[in-house]
C-alpha cells in the first residue's frame, strides 16, 4: 500500500516524516495561560487544576513521542484525546459561565473594558480548543496522517479538493487546523474547509454557535454598559 508523506525532498519513498510537535504544544501552553488569566468564577476548577492536568498530559505526549509526531500508539492516542477533551470542557464551561454572568449581571460585566478582556480570553480559548480537537480527530490524528492519508478525510481542505494546487504528498498540519478554528469562529460557518464526517459537522456547528454566543452577548453588553 502506498503512503502519503510530508513534502521533504530528502525523505525516501518509504520514509515517514511526522509533523513537528512544537506548534501543537505551543497551542496547548497558550490555552493553559488563557485559563490562568480567567476570573475565578469562570474556571471549571481552582486556578491550578486544569493547567496542571493539561501540562502533565502534554508532557506525557512529548515523552512518548518527542520531536515529530509519527508514533502510532493506543496509549498516546488516548492521552491526546484526553488532553483535547479537558481543553474543550474547560472552554465550554467558561462560555456557559460567562453567558450566565452577562445575563445576570456578574462582576465581570461591570465595566466594558473588563467584559471585553474576559470575553476575548474565553473566545480565544475556544478557538484553540477546537483547533486542537480538529487536529486530533481528523484522519486519526497527526501520527496516523504521517503514515497514511485516507481517501475520504473527515475535513476536506482546498489542497485535497483541488490536488493540482498542492505539492505531492501534502497533508494538513496544525496551522491548517488553527486556521480552520479561527475562521469558523469568525465567519460562524465553513469557509474553505468542508466538514464531511458527521462529527466534524457537529463540532463546527457547536463552535460556530459558541462563538456567536460569546461575541454577540459580549458586544451587546459592552455597548449597553458604555451607553
């Protein structure tokens, strides 16, 4: 069976070149930092709990598959999904609590500056969480994609829909999934990446609704406070 590989002229025909770990790790660290910046009542747990869990899971992934992501392992796969799950749970919880504060006049809504800062932090956290979710679930994750790209992925990127525009052996990397998460959160709908699998459609729908809820309520409340 033929394999799809990274665009690396030095790689042999049967050599697997995995994606670098650092972009994904940087996104996780950024999400952990955003959690630390949130007000106490918008966190799912005390300030140190979620970042500690996420940090330990990230360290386990780095130790189990350092450098490039190319090791296929059930244990590492479970750890990756657990990390994404914790990030997504924290982001959704913060969104729900922020919505409740806006509706009932919580202390974060007392000033427009505080509200915009808190809303921006929650929104950015959801973008990173969903970007990592797409990155981990599409086509079996980065390690699986390094070995073989399926003919029918869960998320279809422009390079897959129009192969003549892509380099031989192209496959999506974290930056592509981050772009997907960012544009889906701002356009509230698919832009250039089409969800094909049911889970991808539902995930993108949930992210669009969450983003619309955050931005709509925060902006409306901020305008109300200013006026």
